[in-house]
C-alpha cells in the first residue's frame, strides 16, 4: 500500500564469530586525506557504525567539505585494497 510504513527485520550474520581475532588481523592503514575524500559511484546501504567512528568521519569530512559517507567509503576501499595486496603476496 502506498505510503505504508513497513518494518524490516535486521539480520546481522556478517559479523565475525571471533571479533577479537578479527581485530588482531586488522591494521592501521597508511592513507592520505586525499584518498579519503575522492568520489566514486555509490550504492545505498544501511550499516551500524560505532558512534566514535561516525563522529570522527563527520568531523574530518566537514573540515574537508565532503560528505562523511564518501570518506567512510574511501576508507573501506583502502582497507579492501590493502587486504587484496596482502593476499596476493
């Protein structure tokens, strides 16, 4: 029905079973602010982000005059690229 408010069930199955191991595998990336502010085509998604992380990206994005979502996406892209390079070696 048009205009009907529908509730969606959220399923969080992508979370790693062992968060501590996942954190140990993560690394701080050597990434420039220029890499974090570049723009690419996007797809809309819903994601839960820690408040501390969201506040950081909002502040940095505002300081550079870009949407914070763009900066978050570029950070994810840099992380993916680093993981792919590591896997290739």
